[in-house]
C-alpha cells in the first residue's frame, strides 16, 4: 500500500496542477464560461467511455501494466495541454487525458486485492489520502508556477513530468497484486461471459442503484469545482494563485479525514451511517452557498461541502468491494470509475446552464438538488454483501 500510495500521489500532483489553471487558461484562447464547462465534460465523457475497458483489462493482464499505460498517457496529455495554442487543442488534450484516466478505478481494485474486509475502508481511505495529497500540492504548484503573468506552459510541463516520475516508480517498485493464476482464471471467466453486458451484470448483482450514486456524487462535486473558481473570480477578483491555495488547504483536510480519520470513524459509526453524515455535509454546503456573499462564507461553504464529499468515494468503493467477487472486481470498479466520469459530464453541464440562466445562486441550488437525491438513496438503500471467496457465478 505505501508504494501504491506514492505512485498515485505523484500522478495526482500532476492532475492537481491543472485544476486551478483551466478556468484561466481557456479564456485566453477565446473560451467563455460554457466552453470551460464543455472542456471539463470532454474529459469526463472520454473517461466514462474508457473506464470499464481499463477495469476489464486489469482483471486479465494485471493491475500494474494498466496503471503504467495510463500514467504514460497522462504524461503525454499534460504536454499536449501545455503546448495548446488554439481552443480545439485544449479540447483534444483533455479528451486524450480522459481516455487514459483509468488509474483510480484500477488502483482501487488493487487495494481491494491486498486488503481484508476488515481493513478495506482504511485501504480505500489511503487511496483517497493520496488524492487529497495531490490536491494539496498540485493546485498550489499550479498557481505558483503560473506566476503573476499567468503562464500556463510550465505548470503543464511539470504535471507531465510528475506522471512520468510516477510511471518510473511504478515500473521499478510497484508489485502486481493479482496472481498469474487468478488472471488466467479471470480471462477464462471473461471469455465464458463475454456476452454479459454491463447493464445485465449490474442487474444480476443488484448494483444498479449503488453504481448510480457515483454519478450523483461526482455531478455534485464537479459542479463545485466548476462553479467555485468562476464564483470567486467574479465576486472577489481572485486569480489562479488564490484558487490554488484554497484547493491546497482543502487537500490538507482531505488527507486528514481520509488518511487518519476515515478508518476509526467507519469502525465507530459503520460505513453506512458515516456515508449518510458525509452526504449531509455536502448537501448543507451547497444549500448555504446559495445564500452567502462574503469571502469567509464563500470559502467556508466550499470547505464544508468538499470535506463531506471527501469521505464518500472511499466508503462507496468499500461497499462495492463487499458486493463484488475478486474475479470481476476490476471490471466493477472500472464501471464505478466510468459512472463517476459521467457524473463529471452532468455536473458542469447542469451548472453551466443554471449559471447562464439563473446566476450563481441557481447554479448552487441545482447542485443541491443532485445531492438531495444522493442523500435520499443513502437513507433508504439496502445492499447484499457476498462472501468474497465464493465463485464469481454467485455474483454474475
């Protein structure tokens, strides 16, 4: 787990670097607020299309090769973004980055491979902490490297270099978590069930509603990450530097909650109760955002909403792992990764339309409606936990 943590951290530092940059890079090339939303959507659509593929591939060739392929693609995508001189090149770079965005689902599958049910929430929290650490360092680096002149070439080149470092570290230090025999068994199982569609698989496992929550979660969270830089830019006159610092502070909170607090909280409250509390915090932040107009209030609701959201994905991934056999775990977590990507399509599009029609208050309340549906599911959901050692036939 420490090696995987380091590899994912390096990759996500690169990912985090571009978070505060895109809302300011794209207008220099002629983009308006809706174009920025469409750039985010382009990445998410491509990630949604490719996520199940990377998950299935990791079940048959192993987790490590897929992680390395995705890291190489990410490095190229950041360099493409840094060299973009026209708006279509930004779209192309983000689309390619989305196609190569399989690492989070595959890394989650690797964590599920090497943990027991008793310590799985801690393992998923560790991956979340790597993400949080990347969000600490990445946006701060992005804001600082862009400088007062707003140069975006250097941050993108550094982001590409971070993914390349992660690729080298994975190649040298990261062991494979899926034994050869298990990969061969998974391949034979896949051949026997190649006609089983994703929809049918989710129906037979009873996971359709569970997987759909990844859509609602990311729709709400991506709405926040789309609206917030524009909100504080228009209302407070902030630049990429200030936005990057705020994202960095939020990343510190993510590391604390996911790396240190998630496991004891899950043991004390249980995964489901903790998930409901986390979604409630997310919803409260979105509702309050529609009513505040001071710097302290705007920053405070951002921290409240994203701190609640911080706990949700590790908990959802833990619940998914409890309901999925090892032989199709990569495929299932690839599907949840793709579902998250489709949420990142819906969120910025909905927020962009609401922002255009109703202003910032309408955009925040639209995101709150999504979070309300998410919370309603968590309050009423029931899932079937299976014995992870059983044959895959009991699952699919």
